[in-house]
C-alpha cells in the first residue's frame, strides 16, 4: 500500500489517503458527540455555514440529551422557556412560563426535524474513544458502530449526563426497586408504596411533591437543606400564545425582558452575596408559607448564603414535606439493607422503593477518559494533573481541533445554558472558518494563554458566593476550585467568544493566499438579547 506523504493542510487529501489505507474507516470533516441542545445547535450551525460533511454520534435513541433522559414526574425547567430555547428557533407555543420536560423534548425533536440535519445523526451509537493522530492531523473515533476519522471533534456530551450514585454501604443489596432520578423506572407504580428519596437538590424537589401525592409513605433523606424560592409559574392563555405567534417582535421583547431580569442575579453571585438579601427573605417566606411546624421549618432552613448552592424554585416542595405521609430525615444514612434504610442514630425505615436523586458526575466528566490528545494522554489525565480547565471553556492545549460545548466554567446558576451554548457554537464556527480560509490543518490554544485565562477566572472566582457562601457543592472540585461555573455576566461570556482570537492559538499548516472574492461571509451570531 502506498504511503506517499500528503499535504497536512489539505483535509480532503488526508482523508482520501487514510481511506485508501483502511476502507472500513468513514471520513468526515467534523464529528459531533451528543444530540442534546449543544450537539443539535452545532449540527444546525455547521449546516448553515455550508459545512455539510459532518456526523452526530449519539448514544441514546433520540435527540434531547438531559431532556430525553430526565423523565421523572414533575420534571420541568427552572429557567423560563422563552429564554431556555434557541434564539434562532423561538417557540410561541410554550404552555407555561416554566416548561415541563415533555414540551422541551418535543421542541428539540421539532427543531431537529425542521433543521434537515437528522440524516447525519447516528443514534444508539456510543463513542468508545477518540484519539488525535498527529501524522494525519485528524481524530480517529472508535464507536460501538465502527470507526470514524474526523478533522475536528465537537463534544456536546453534557455536564449532567452521567448519574452519580451514592456510595452507601449495602445499597447494592437492596431487594426492592432502586433507580436514579435521571433513569426513572416508569414500570414501578409508586401508588400505595413506601418510598425513600435520597437527596434534596433540583431534581428531588420536583420529584418529592409528585411522589407524596401517591405514596403511602415517603422518607426524604436530606444531607444539606437547599434554598428554595417561590416558583412564579403561569400558564399562557390561548390569546397570549396567539399574540406571540403573530408578533415575533413581542416574543423577542419577552425573551429580552426575561434575559435581563435573570442577569440582575449576577452581582449577588459574583460580587457581593449580601445583595441577595431580598431573595433570602423570599425563601424564608416560602418556608413559612409551606410549613407550620417550627422544628421542620428549622430543619429545612439552610445555614449558608443563598446562591452558594443552586437556588431552587418550588411552591409545592415545602407543603409536600409538611404532609402527614412524609418524614424529612436529616440523620446521616448509615447503610441500606435488603428492605430498609438505616440512619446513624440506629433508626431503620422499611421501604419498597429507593429513588436516588444524588446528581451527576460534573467535575470528572466521563467522556474525558476517552479523549486522547497529542501527547498520548487522555483529557481526564491532563485534568487530574491541572484541574478541569479549558480556554474560554471551549478549547484545550494538547488537544488540537477539539471543541468542548458546555466545557469547564461555562455553567450558570441563574440563566439559560442555551445562551452559553450558542455563544460557544459561534466561537467554534469562527475557528473552523479561520482554519478553512488559512488552510490550517490543526489548531490548539497556547498553554500560556490558556493558563492566563484560567488564572484570571479563578482569581475572580474568589469573590463569588460559591467560594464565600459557606457551603460545599458540585460546583467545586476536590481541591475546592470552581471549575464548573462562569463567574461573570452571560453577555461578558458572549463578548469574549464573539470573535475567534487566532493569536491565542498554535497552528499547523501554512496560511495560503486567499483568492479575492471567494471569502465566505462571516458567520453571524443570531440576533439575540444582548446584541
Ligand atoms: O443533583 P444535585 P440534581 N447521601 O447534585 C444529595 C440541573 N437540574 O439532580 O447537597 C445523601 O444538585 C446532595 O446533598 P448535598 C441543575 O443544574 C435542573 O438535583 O451534596 N445525600 C443533594 O441534595 C442541578 O443543579 C433542573 O449535601 C446525597 C442531592 O443529593 C443539577 O441538574 C432539574 C448523597 C444532589 O443534588 C443537578 O441536580 C433538575 C449521599 N451520599 C436538575 N450524595 C431544572 O431545570 C448526594 N446527595 C428544574
């Protein structure tokens, strides 16, 4: 077989040569991992830019990501739907201000269908590993359905996709039904059952009121009480929806109003936690309204600054805890037996079903164990040494042509992740355009630039409520560094990613002179709220 060298800056020639070498490998310009909000956004925008040679690899059997997986009763978004949706695909048909999961899932399915990209999606396919090949300047991606070779890799695998199970003695020996909130077992009928819910985070507080209504008894195991403010949910009337449908300008104005209202939380989170005093009063009033028993009120009142952990919203949670068939258990769980949960004080509570609402692997993302960079080590290995960090939350030194969506320090405690995803996808489009125009085979951020970016970010983090608020949370890694959240405004994030800053990158492949008149138009950020 011929091994004639090809121009490393010419992906087509590289692909052709590799195909000759191994005809079982399929070649694409771009491979996207994940078909949630992030992967779908990437696919739609790649297509819009004329980048038709891509594939989306998705382990599930549908689009939707976390909104496909979290089907527990009561699942709904805690960011208003007018903002928690793509700016380029407004939906006038949301039935209420905080949409339930089935509506969000239906929205994502519709957007995917109408985008005309679905034929590039490979469902039921798991990425086993992805390895950078320096010789060809391409990623080799092993999947459960064969091997792909891709010029660039866009990872939209999600930060909340891998359920985290609690490490409790005996939990594996439980003989009743046990499942995680993100893997709800709909075959289990909870009516008349004795149920335990472990955890009191965003998922649990939505699950508890639903289970309380049908279960014979419900034990809620709380390790740390969360702050819960009222949920100002409202159903839209048919008239309102008709108005939103007929007047797109009205919907844009609505979205803009929600955006700015949410952005007013930022100073309390990132500058001075004391600013959140009115929200704290709201949360205390929420407790007082829902619970009359002083002892229970005391036990659900957090002892840390509001915002330190995710602020939850619910009108139904406290009344459910106060119901006659519910016990809030604040003693530590010592062990689980085949039929019961035993707490440290020796109390044993018999249960038929245990619902584990203990969150996700957020600071050691499982996909990173499978991404092997230029130096032959995985992204997980790099991050074990240096902590989870990326340049602008998106690119990582040592990992050429890799783009992380919802990467390190892009999470939010107050607003819509869809806004952050669109900002990142804009950046990726600019990067790919730069590569095409200049015939770069590969680019990766410079170590010094990435380090400066992250030093500044961590410096800023010290002022935030997530560090000063007196709690432990999944925002922080084992060294106490906040590697998950963005510590500034979302419009600040968008501004930082608006243009691709090629000078921050090491590139491979010589720039070629551009023939005049053939420069493709700059991909424009969809007109959105802060523009
Ligand atoms: O998970 P969490 P989640 N023994 O990690 C407790 C998004 N989301 O699935 O606080 C006993 O927040 C743990 O206790 P503690 C949103 O971004 C959004 O609820 O660590 N308890 C905590 O109470 C959210 O932040 C929406 O002391 C244990 C709970 O389990 C993220 O998903 C809805 C334990 C875990 O809370 C995750 O939320 C749902 C143990 N061993 C989720 N281990 C909406 O948009 C953990 N806990 C509405």
